[in-house]
């Protein structure tokens, strides 16, 4: 049906800019700026600082994946470590025991995680396990997997698994021991994929349905939306992406064990960034990642070698956990005062003016 | 008959909220279900709309059994309900709220968008389309609830106390809208407490009391019915501003 101008004036629906200069400013320029910003780190940074940047993007990616299920669809997960670990263990076990290429293993891991997540989601949502109870169930699920892999000889129990070094860099083998920059490009590609998926879904019919389900599941069902179907789709995509992050981690750190990949701290780390940055918004996890990851690193460095002028420098030197304490305090403040996160708060102020 | 409720009973634990309720609604009708608080009206709605599976009995819509079907399937068959306490999608705008409904109904996105705008004009919310649903007045929320229900192109609308919480002016305005909706061919079943609305809108009234149907007939007769009056007067009175004289 042809949109009349009266319709647009009355309803205030946005017009897509048609002049080429407007199009340049709205779309091309931000993309160029984004590409430039992304290209800077690997050009100038090495060693520890490059690691930090990789971690920023890494956690933003995982947060983005989590966001699909817990932000957009509103099904808060407290156990995404389960999918992270499934990804890490699937690809690493396949590599170590059967020599299967980690890229292939990554796909298997993603598939397995999607399956596991769908099953978990189906069982929960079919039998009325919602909201905080669902969150607790996901937490328990991750714990069960941790205990399981910790006792299973097939996964080498608590000893964990080491990714065999081939010596040097190889894209095919998904290892870059000498020069870590390819890790950066790969994780950036992952993040862009997650962001692209999020934005694409958000604008589609699925996105509208997921947000409706998030806001009021029963009202959505009363309109004829098959809520189970859509929740499972969100869960499957979220789990698959998270699992890919697990494989990346294994290939980046060269060592995994049940606690490292299935531990509760992983689930918390995953959800922290979107929570602080803005749950449910595409850029929330990225903002959160940029803010929190360096903070965590600074806190860790501070306790390792505290500056001498601090009166309690002797007390904190060598102790650990300051980063956890700081992040915990930030989480509490955000949940109490700014639950909509940085982006939500900015949007709120924007609307007020 | 578009809607047939046959000997429906429903139990919550040890309590029978509905006992052997039977009624029929012909196509194109506008009927009301009334009764004192706690009579089982919303439970009956929930059974019809699929939120509950009736312990006993059958419910048929356009000849097809719907008891036990999940709510979304019943909505897809053309039976849509609204909620007593309005439940807008609070993070979406008024327009997007209705769009969710039309997207669920139409495969084509452009058709869904066009229909959503059409519906907003029809209910009178077009000039507030971009506002966040959570920022609407009560009267507008009721309109939005109606608009969203209409988005699914229903054959039958279940309206749960759509007039509650409104001033007399707002009530009159909404009454007109409901009548207009009925005139487009939609069958309407209302739960209502405001007797004036029942008298003004409904052709038939069904009276529930303690989960049982105690009377059925045109509203003018119902309000003179002895059993009905005893039911209301024996409980906490809530006959707004429409007492029979």
C-alpha cells in the first residue's frame, strides 16, 4: 500500500534519507569511522595491551550473544557458561582425541550447544519454569556440566585438556602462538557477526515478537504468537554463538578445564557487560565491554604492584580479588540505580530534553 | 452458533470455580457475562481463551473444539481476548504494539504495517502512535488493548471489563467504539460490571453466581429477575450507576 504523506506526518514514521549526502552521513561515515577505530589496535599494540583489547572484544562478543536470549527475548540466563563450555570442550576433545580441525569442531560445538539450549529451554518453558526460576535452572545446568566433565575420563576429568601446539601461526589450525594479531581479527569478525545478527533480528518480525514476548508473554500469546517457537530460536542462536566463543577461548589460551569454562564466574562475566552497558540494546555489550574489561585489568594490576604512595599498599600487594570486588560493587550499583544500563540511561536523558 | 460452551466446570485445587456452565453465542451478537465478584467470569474467559483447560466440559468455536488448545492457537482461529488489567508491550510504541498483532496475522510486512495504521485511525489513536505504550492514559490504554486485539482480525472478541477505571465520558466514548466494532461484523462477548454499559450494549446477558449460570436473557429482563437480584444484594454491591427501576 502506498504511503501517503499525511500518514507519515500524522504517525511520525521516519523517512529514510534519500539524498546521497544524507545517506553518506547516516550510513557510510559511521561505518568508515568504525572500521578505522577497529583497525587501530593491531597496528600499534603488542603483547599485553593487545591481549587486553582482544579480551574487550571477546567479552563484548559473548555479551552480545547472551543479549539475544536474555536482553531481546527477556529470558534471563545465569548459566551461559554451559554453552561456552560445550563449545570449548567439543572442539578441544575432537581435536585432542580425533585430530579434527578446530574450525570444524567449532561448528559441532555450536550445533551441540544449540541443541542443548533448545532442550533445556523447551523443558523449562513447557513446565512453567520462568523468570528467576529459569535463571536458577540455567545456573544449575552449567554446574551439572562442570561436575560432569570434571568426573568423566573422556574429557580428562579435572586435569583438563591442552590444545597441542603446532609451533607458529596457522589459520587452518586456528592457532597463532607467535603473532597474536590474527586472534584480534577473528574475534572482531565474531563480534561483527553477533552484532549483525542482533540488528537484523531486531528489525525483523522475529525481533518484534521477541520484544513482545519479553514485555508480556501472555499478551503475546493472546495475539496468536507461538511463543515457545520464538523463545527456542533465540535460545539456539544465543547458545551457538556463545559456544563459538568457547572454541575461540580454547584456541587462544591453549588450556581448558571444567572450572575455567563451566564455572559460575564465566556466566557472571558474560552477563555483566550487557547489564552495565544496556540490556537488550545491540551496543550495550560493547559499551559494557569497553568500560569493564580495562577496569578489571587495572584492578588486577593494582593489586599485583600497588603504587607506593598508597597507605595500604603493603596490605593489598599480592592479594587477589580486587577486580571481582570492584565489579561486584559496580553490578550492585547498576542494578539498583541504573538498571537500564549506560545506553538506557542515555536514551532516557535524551528523551527528557 | 459461533461459540458454544457445553457443561464446562473448572476446579482449582478443592474449589469449583465453574459448575456446569453452558451458553451459546450466535455470530454477530453482542452479549455480556455479568455477576458479582468471584462469580467465575474471568475463569470462564480463561477457559474459552485457552489460558486454562476446563476440568470438565467442551468448548466449541465455529463448530471446532478449542478446549485444551494453547492460547496462541485459539487466537489464530479468530478468537481474541483482552485483559482486565491492560497489558501493553511497555517497551514498544503504540504503533509497534498494534504492529505486533498485525505481523502475527499477515505474512506480508507491508500489509501488516498498513493494517496497523488503519486500525490506529479506526480506534482514534493515530495521533499518539509514536508514544511509548507505557505513557498512555487509562482510557487510551483500553483503546490500545482493543486496537491490538483487532489487529488479529478476530471473528470473536472477548472483552474483559474493558470499561473499568473510566470516567462516564470515557465510558460513553468507548461504548461507541465497541458498537462500531460489532457493526463491522465482529461477535463480542463482554465481561462487565458497569450495568449501564450492559443495558446499553448487550442483546443478551448471562449471569454467573458462585460458578453457576443462574439466568440468561435480555438485560431488561435480567435486572428484574429475582434470583439475580438476590445474588447481587446478598454479596458486596457493585452496580455502578445503572440500577433497574
